[in-house]
C-alpha cells in the first residue's frame, strides 16, 4: 500500500519544544505525531460509539418504559468493583 502524507502543521515554538521534550529514546517527532494522531482517532471513535450506545439505550428505555435508578446501578457497579478487587487480592 502506498503511504500518504499529512499536511504540514505550523505550531508555536513552545509547542514544538514541549513535544520534543517528551520524546522517548529513539523516537522522532514524526513518530510522536503519528502515534498521537492514531490515539486521537481511536479516542474519537470510542467516544462516538459510546454516544451511539447511550442514545440507543435511551431510545430503548423510551420504547419499553423500563428505566433504572442511578443509585441502584451505581450500587451494583460498586459491588462488582469490590468483587474484582477481592479476587485480585487473592
């Protein structure tokens, strides 16, 4: 597959210096920018999917009339977390 390029980006010298200051050994600024772009794309996709699931859940609740109390849900999540933490301590 052929590679494509991303448009060049003009930034303040301070931003470039900040980016260069966090580069890991052997990492180039181009590597860092590419990793950052990939991570941001993944984050936005996950965010879009999260919103889509929330809207679908809302629509399903409206359709069925079945709603759950937030305190009950949070209590169940607390219980699941406590069980997982107890399991990890063993």
